[in-house]
């Protein structure tokens, strides 16, 4: 593996980690409705586990309302049960052929809980990025031992990988700050 390949692979993994954390943040409730809140809830349907987004259309017609319209009427009640089992704290109501979720106003206590959840997600992302850094540096050391790259090349590549790590951790911190502000805004 060449020096550039090692650095590129590390950067790709860090980017995927950042995207994953941002997607996870989307599932954490703020004051406004978002399809990301419910789209990944698993539902027992057709003899297997499926995500709500695979079974229904999800819309947000109002700032605090989520509408779920199943494509098959038979999945209406399984979707309702899955939402009740999830830890969203929202009670679904069936309205003819769709499910309506009205998000209650968040209490200050609940907002603080959600900020703790997103901080944990961000920390998990930071740990994953540091793990990628460690793997890349170990790979560099192996290449140096094998005589494929010089020690000077190894040191400069380590600096580049450290810079990538710092950049991606800073990006996660920025995403975290935005999400915390979003959660705490009344």
C-alpha cells in the first residue's frame, strides 16, 4: 500500500464517521418535527424487521407534527406498536389510513437529557476517528519496517494524519455545537 493510499483510506474512514454522527444527530429530537426522528425505527412486518421508511411515506406538514402514511394498510398497527416501543416518548394516534405524531413541547429537563445524548454520540465519533488515526499510523510503521517508505516519509505522513484527525474532530465539535444550540432553543 502506498503512502497516499494509507492517508486517503484514513481520510475516507474519518469522513464516513463524520457523516454517521451527523445522521445520528438527526435522530435526536429537537423542538421541531423531523422525519429522521422515526425513519429508522424497526417494525415487525411481513415476517421480518423493516425500517419505517421502507414501509411508509414520512412527512412533516407542521413544525411539530409528523405524518406517517403506510403504503400497505396492514402495516398501520405494527408501525404504531413500534413507535410506542421506541423511547421517543411520543404517543402515535391513528387517523384513518395514517399515523399522526404530535411532538409535545420539550421541558428544560428533557432538553438537557438530549444534549447529554448528543455529546455521547459526538464522543463516540471522536473515539472512532482516533481509532482510524491509530490504525493508519500502525500501517505506516509496518511499511517503514518492511522498507517500503523511509522514516522521514513516515514522520511527515504521521503529521498529515494527525492534521486530518484534528480537522475531523473539529468538524464533529462544530456539528455538536449546532445540535446543542438547536436542542436548547425554545
